[in-house]
C-alpha cells in the first residue's frame, strides 16, 4: 500500500513538472489559445447565429424607421 502511494506521488510530481515545463513554451501557449478559441466557437456558435439574426432585424428596422 505504501509503495503504491509513493508510486502515485512520483507520478503526480512528474505530471505537475511536465505541465509546468509546457506552460513556459510559446508553442504550448499558442496551442492553448487555439483550443480555447475552438471551444468558444463550438460552444457559442448557436448564440452567434441568434445575435446575427438580431443584428439583421435591427439593421432592417433602422433603415425603415424615420428619424
């Protein structure tokens, strides 16, 4: 049991060190930005369509209405 805990702690330490090393690399930061952008587009895509329809209707309404 103690041996398993030591192995787990060593694995965890190695994983944390690996993540710290990756965070200092520019390409890793670029990758994180690309992943975040892609997730935002995938998750917020339906909201963008709704916003586009609202903008279209408002644009038409602002052309038609008198000042």
